[in-house]
C-alpha cells in the first residue's frame, strides 16, 4: 500500500508532562507524520523523513498543527438534542428533558439519523474515539455501531441498563438487559474497531438484581468496558444512600457487584470520599471529568489536584447533552477554569496530553490510539492557528509553543479543526 507523508508541526505525548516534563512529548516544528495501511510508520523532522520516504504522497499542512485524534471518555449520543436545556439540576433534568428525548430511540431509523449526526459532529471537532452511552433500546446501539463501522471510527458504546426510577417506557428488566447486552457484545465487541461497554446508567436506576447481571456480564466478558455515573450531584448521592443503606458509600454499590476494574469508567465523581478514592486506585478504575456538564448542571467543581495526589486515574470528557460542547478544546477550556476556581493549574501540555494519550491510557487503549508511536492507528486532527481572525491575531502574539497551545485551547473549537483523519483516511475537512 502507498505511503502518505503529512507535513506540518507535529505534537504527541509519550507520557504525562506533569511527571516527565520535556521528555513527555515530541514536538517537531517542521515535522512529518508518515502513514501506511492506516497505521503510523513514524514521525519526526520533515528534513529527515522527506528524504527517507521520497516515494510517499505528500500532503502539505505546513503552518498547521497535527495532534493525535482526540478521545472523549464520556458522552451520550441520544442526548444531542438535549444540549442547552434550561434551568434544572441533574435529577429534574433527567426526568424533564433527558428521558423524554431518549424515548425516541425506540425507533431505529431515528437512532440512525442521530448516530450519524453525532459521529459527524465529533469528527468535526477532531474527536476520533469516544466512550458512548446509548439508550435502553438495543436497537439504539446497533444503529450507533453501524454508523461507526461505516466511518471505521474506534468507538465504544453500550446499551443502557435501567429497571427502576425511570418512566416505564424506558425500563428493561434484569433478564432482558442481560440478554440484550450479551447479544450486542457477541455481535459488536472487537468487530473491526468497535468495542462494547456494559452500561448500567447509575445506581439509582438499577435494582440489586440488575447490578448483579451487569457484574455477571463483566465476569463473562472480561475484555469489555464498564461505564456508569457516580457522585455527580448531592441529591443523587443522598438518594443512593437511601436506596443502598447497607453499602459503605456510593462506589461500594458498584463494588459489591464486581463492577470495578481497569476498564471501568465512572463519570463525574465530584463528591467522592477518601475511601472511594482509595478503592478506585486499588482497582485501577477511573473517573471521567466532565467540566462543561458539571458547570452547566450546577453539579460542582471536581478537585483534580486531589485525584492527582491520591493517584486516582482520570480522563476528560464532554458529557453531551449535560455538557454543552462536542469540542474537547472547549472542554479543556472549561477544565482550566474549574481548576482556577480552586487555585489549581492545568497547563496546555497537560490538557492536550489528557485529551490524547492520557484518555487513551485511562481506557487501556494506549497501545492502539492516543499517540504517534510506530504502529498506532492513524487517527489524527489537523489544527489551524488561523481559524478565526481573533485566533490569528492572538497566535501572532504568542512567542512559545506553550502560549500557542494555550490560546488554541481557550479560543479553539470545531472551527479550529482543518481536517480529521480516521485510520489514515480523510474523514472530515473544513470548508
Ligand atoms: N446520571 C445518570 N444519567 C445521567 C445522564 O444522562 N447524564 C448525566 N450528566 N448524569 C447522569
Ligand atoms: Zn453522562
């Protein structure tokens, strides 16, 4: 197969820049990214690689910045239209806006339409992998995987399991949720680039019997993922304590049913207690930080420094439609402000590390995506420092890479993404 060489500034991470400083990343101002068969051959200085691959087809993005495709570790595809719903916090927001919207996904045609819209929106933002909630309907997840398979995107999705504290039109049973999830795992997990996540919505909407089934699925399919919500909102936490009085805390509900492991992702985790942090660390499970959602729903400020100190693995995510943007750049912008409000700092290098290799690591997918090390899948985004007049003006005043990246994060969004490539193929190009 032919070799392609993309010429641009190239940035990717090898480790956490807060730990390893300059050794944590490679940056080639006049760089090249060399791709063959949808995988990375190598990256480096253009001066070295253009000669070495003199037969390659060259695509010239000089002046732009190529980074690995961004990764979103928590998002709901059926909530595209729920975005920007006024005036409620979590539990009322779910009942008044979210559940009625999710009802429509009973109709597979509707689910396909929204799945296609959703994936195009992610690609527009330079996001090439996401950990995605479907609805309670099995067909919603089939529609999603079909749309993702068409684009060859590496996506992780699961059917929501919920059998109580939700409208009847949106509930399943322990047995039907087990059966539907199992059939979806058999049909889709590791089919091409698709991966499955066992998806109990949260402790409030599952009976003991259903959580037990979720644990059984995890034990029977150890390479799948598990995604749920935890400690997002104080009323939610209080309700969980009422529903599960015999457990130690919120996390312990999930722990009792064997739902903690290195591929378990708990969205939010704002109000977790020290014991819960300790248990997350012990099991290698991770918290997904959803800044725009946490602000929009008034849920609270995640103490990122505490997670760092306690060595709890965490990632960053949009949480659309509680979140207000599909853009990971905008998400990192809000993450920065959440840190500022607590006297903490989130550097642009750490931010871009999180959106790429850090999130890949938290999903245990860093051997496949998140960097440009040889043999990684060639998902990448081309960012434009001249995407708007304001961005151009600001960038012209930036003297260092640090300043340029920070301005890209604070001012950037889908307009800053010139192109997105999936497994070496052009998947989005800004007009
Ligand atoms: N907790 C349970 N379900 C949801 C959801 O759909 N969105 C958010 N943000 N939190 C949840
Ligand atoms: Zn969510």
